[in-house]
């Protein structure tokens, strides 16, 4: 073992890039966990009435009030993007450069659509008077919790879209033909993590 470490060999059969991504995601897991635990503590201890999320995040279409419609679409888009990303990893290891790049591009476009819908959601609530320090629907902590949690997640999705576009462009140009397509799997790990975090945000913030 000492000789292996001294010879600068990989102790575990895992690329360093993949290991570093796992370490980064572990740290990010702690941050999102703190945010969600803090949100639950604030909501439970709030003396003011907490807003009904089904009403706050409802859309009116042709005179019909549809609860959580936009949030449901956003969730569907993000889950679908996980599917396209998984397919991209599969085709990457098959060496199908063209299909890998196409699927990564599709994943990035779905992520961009999610961010666009989230921007609309923010603008809608801001126009209705929701602020980080106040909230016309009830407890003032609602605004700060919403903007902090969804904003931090949206930042991750935006960074992921840029990351995927860069990797997809390199894949399209054949940059990884000799190195292998492990980088596609590493990008996939990040994207699946972002999707998984949204599932928890959806459950704790919008459905609770």
C-alpha cells in the first residue's frame, strides 16, 4: 500500500475527476440539507399562517384555477432531462459521438427551459408583492425561504446547462475520442444530483 501511494498510483479504480465530483456533490448535499432543514424549522416555528402553496403557485388558464401546474411542468421537464442525460452517458461509452452530443444538447435545452420557467415563477411572485423580507400571502419568512432555496438550485441548474454545452461541444469535435468519454458520466453525475435535489425541494416546499 505504501509503495502504491508513493508511486502515485490510483488506490481505488476510479478516475480522479469522478472522485472529485463525488466529493463536490457530497459537500453540496450538506448545503442543500441545511437549507431544507432550516426551512422546515422556520415553517414549524412560524407564528404567522404559512401560505397555501397550491394557491400561491397556481395558474389561471381559460378562467380555470389550476394548482401547481407550472411546478408540475418544471418537475416533468427536469426528470425528462435526467433520462436524456442517462442516454447520453450510454451512447458515450459506446463511442457514438454524434448521438452523445445530441442528447447532451437536448439535456441542456431542457435545463434552460426549466430555468426559464423558474424565472417566470419568480417574476410572477415578485409582481404579486412577495419579497425576501415580506409576503402578502402570510408568513414573511416564506419569501426568504423561497428565493434562497429555489435561487440556489436554479444557480446549479444554470451552471449545469453551461457545463453540458461545453462538454457537448467538445464531444462533437471529437475531443474525447482518445481520452474516453468518462467526462460525460461525470457531467451526468452532476446533472442527476441537481434533479434529485429538485425532487426534495418539490416535496418539502411545494407539496407540504
